[in-house]
DNA sequence: CCCCCCCC
C-alpha cells in the first residue's frame, strides 16, 4: 500500500494536498489537566515521521473502538496545521477513513521513514494556520456562509447546549445583522475592571480579546456582566460564546483587525470549552530583544519578555490632564541582550505585582516610549503574563540563574528612580539649543551638570495659602489675616513658597532656569520657611544664603518647553531636581565620551 | 454604556 510520500513536509510548509494517505505508527493517550482525552499520533508518510500530530476528540472513538490500531493506514480527509508558540507546528487530523487495519508483525511499517528535521520547515507566517477540507465534505456541511467558510472544523461541532446554534461560527463572519451565532474562541487579552463616570452615567466594565483561526474581536462587559463573567474568563482559555450584540468597532481605539466589536447582554452565554483546544491558534508573541527596542518607534507596541531584576515599590503620580492620582510601579527588566529597560505597571497591575524571586514577565503589546532612550509601559491593550509557560521564558530563567543574575546591564532608562545613580539623556546647554529640545508637543527632560552663576533674589519667595497642596499666593488683609482666593478663605497664617530664578552655566552656554520649592531648598541649603523668616528679620543673613549658593555645581534634572510670550518664543526651563555631583560617576561618563571620540 | 492608558 502506497503512502503519500513527502506529504507531511508539504503540509507543515503550508500546502494542502487532497486526501493524503498516512500510516499511524503509534498513538498514545495524552496526560492532560483537562478532563477530555486526547490522542497524540506518530504519523508516517513513508519518508518522514512526525510526532506533533493530534486527533480531534470527535475521532477518539476510532481509538476506543480499535478502528485505528498500530500501523493502520488512513486517508485523511480533513486536517489543519497550526503553528503555535514559535516554531512548533501541530498537525490536527479531524476526519479520516481507515484504509487498512494495522499489522504489528510482518512488514508493519511501510518504507523507512525518518524523523522530520525541523530545519526543513519553511518560515510560515506565525499564527496563520493552513487548513484543508475535502471539497465534498465542505459542500455537504456548508450552510449560509456563502461558500467562504473553509474551516476544517466547522462541521465537527457536535456538543451543543439547547437553544444555541449547533454550528460554531468564525469570528470573521460575524456581523451586526445576524444574531444566531456561536463562536469558540481563545481569550488572548483580559483587562482589569475599570470604573467610568461621565455625563451619561457611570459604571464598571472590562474587555477581553477573543481569537479563533479566522480572526480576533474585542468583547466588552458592563456592570452585571462584570460580576457574571469577569472571573470566568481567563487568558489563554477557550470558550463558547453566543448572544452578544455587535457594533461597528471605533477604529480610533481598536488595535484589532476586526470591523466589529461585541458587547455582552443579560442574554449572553459564555461557557468554558474544556476540550478540543489545540485546534485553535494559541496566543502568539513576536518578542523583541530589549536591545532592539531602540529600533521601535515612540508610541508603538512590542511584545517583550524579560526577567524582573528590580521591582520598585508602588507609588503614585498625578495625571497631567486628568489631575487624578494614579498608582504605578516601575520594574527593570533584563534579557540576554545585556540591556535593561524600565517597564511601568499601572493601577491594579502595579498594586498586585509581586517581584519576589526575579519573576519572568512577558508583555504582549507593551507600549514603547522614547523616554530615557526607551522605556515600556503595560497599558490598555497590553497583556502581561507572569512566569508564563513559554519556551522563551524557560530559556530566560536558565540564563538568569546561570549568568544573568550577576551580569551588569546597559541601561536604557536610569534617572535615579531605579537606584542606579546614573542618569541618561545628559546634555550640555549648547546641545539643548542645537538639538531643539523643548520644541515639540511635549516637554523634553534632560540632565545637566552645571554651575549656578547667578541667583536672582528679587521676588524669589511669596506667602502662600497654608492649605496642603494649595500653593496659591495669599493677600495680606492688613488685619493679621491672609486671604486665599482659590480656597475662598482667610487664614491667620501662611507658608513660604519659593520661585527661584537661577542662571546655570556649563562650558558651552548658560541658561535661565526656574526652581520651585524642593529644588530651590536643596540648592540654597535651607528650608523655605527659614529663609522667609530670615528675609523678614535679617537681610544680611538672607543675602548671604543667596550669595553662598552661587558658583556651586549640581546635577540638574531639567524640563524644557518652548512657550510663547508676547509673540516671542522662549525656552522655559524648569528645574525638577538638583543633586550633588557624583564625581566618580562623572569621571566614568567623561571616559565614555573620550572613547566615543576615539581618544 | 468605555475609548483614560497616565509619571519621570
């Protein structure tokens, strides 16, 4: 009996030969956490043996009835090749005819097949499965799909729940005009629960991304559906889903390649699919080495995996537009490329993160920013996996335990917040001008070692509202009370606030810089309240403090932004921090600069 | 029905 010699390699490389004939050299029941049994096959086409072969559960009866035995010859009428997690290609057999029962003894195995060498596989587009259905079978089973449906598995759907369509639809075929459908899909992203509040009302919501072999779609649940389905839906698991409403996706917010998106309703049915999950594509990653992040554009997304070398504590920042307090946590992740990068987590991701034991984090769709060279953020649309069961994660773990743990890394991002003490984005004042810092939409931050050459003592402090977080200037009512217009209150006291104008110089140029409270206090070496009292009581001492600050050097963290004032553009530079010069680190930086000049 | 995705 002839097998379809060479057909395994053809199929793995994307071809779809019709009704190939194979020999089942062996079969074994897989140990699986899920309840369903699955059979794994060692398949031969007389030239090659291939072991990443499965039967769909619908064909299990062929095994349990002994219709297939060792060395049976079969004609496969439906099959699909899935590329999962990088290189591995799984061939799933979903329908076949047994041509000959196996013979364990004489001439059992046909030909002299050898293990297929993975190097013979061509690079098939990741995550795009090739499928094949026997044409006759498609005709028998196609219904209202207009012949577009080429999914090898659609006809095999048998386990149904009452009142739902028995067939499984493909995500790509869903439209708002047809609501009798049911999909089977894998969750590839699950957001946190988010609260919203606007003029139309308020509530809670979450979204998941759903993937099948035809495409991907976003599904959103509100309020009662959050309670009903948030914990049921888990990343990487497969569900049967029906009775959601569809609407046109707003492309401004959608990164998925889908025209529609779905919303849960009280009628929505979501059921876990515990079996048959290998014939759906897995979450696919296209990991970018950390050192290659510099090739990624600001604002783009990238899949990244790394070991968490440093996990900072949770902190809060005030959103620039929203003015709301936001929780964040900065991590520093490293990989074999020898480069470290900052990864910022927000909200619940930040609060719940446990950095003990140098976990591996994989982020699908991390947002890339050019801050400090490059930095990363896990935001909406990103999915973070901690210690995922991925080949890349295990390799990283091994590397880290053996050598990475003690290695030193080049930093993409280090402004002191990572405890490294060194800063990036060093500029001298000439570079600030020639490189047009602060000319863009957003302010530019840079670090400069400079000398204070003049401190303007006039108007360097004012009497401010004593309320915490209100720094509004108060009006002296002359009756011992001070009025804050912002708080609409009068107080018997005030606090001193500083706005200090200083002229900074390095060997290239000078720059006027505004220093507020904390940075002014640190470069004058005195608290604002003390200085305010001095100004009232001891003019000479006050001037001495100002004069003593001159001709001292600091490392300044500066924010530059061009502002228009009286139709004139000027670079407004604000000091956001002044720290003493670390001379050892300065020396290393100079050596680095010399070596870049080839000296 | 959200659509913010942040900070240095």
